């Protein structure tokens, strides 16, 4: 489940499709990128829309847990690459929840490494 959601997230980030990225989150998702946090899809779409063209993400799942039915906690390493500057390496924590037949990100938190 986690890899499927993160693969769709990566595809949306790589294609600079902010609305598609935001649609992968719950309506009330708490989102903490490298700037002040937001709650809900409009803030998430605005965050990804503000990212530069050519930004890509490569992730590695480091840990997963299932705290309850329909929830998956994931911890990943992510390298965000740019066309005009060095990559940014971060850790990403996500809580993915099942809603109906699909899975959505309900909580997203990034922290810089080193």
C-alpha cells in the first residue's frame, strides 16, 4: 500500500502536477514540508505548485508499521533533485489511511537530514 501511494506521489511531483499530488492526500491532511505547515488539499496543491519545474523525488522506504487496521505508518529517505542546484536529502514520515477502496496520505512530515 505504502509503495503504491508513494509511487503515485512521486509521479505527480516529477510531472509538476500539484493538483494530482494533492489528490493523494485526505481532505484534512496535515502537511509539513520544509515551510510552515498546512491542513487540507488546497494548501498542499499550493505547496507543490510553488516548487520549481524539473524537481524530482527519489524515495527509499526505511521502515513501516501498522498501528491499526486501515493505517500504515511509513518512514522514508527522499532525495529531491533540482535542475539548477544540489539535491536536498530529507526524511519523510507519512501516515497512510484507507478510505473506501483506496489509500491516502493523512499526515506528511519532512525533516532535513544532516
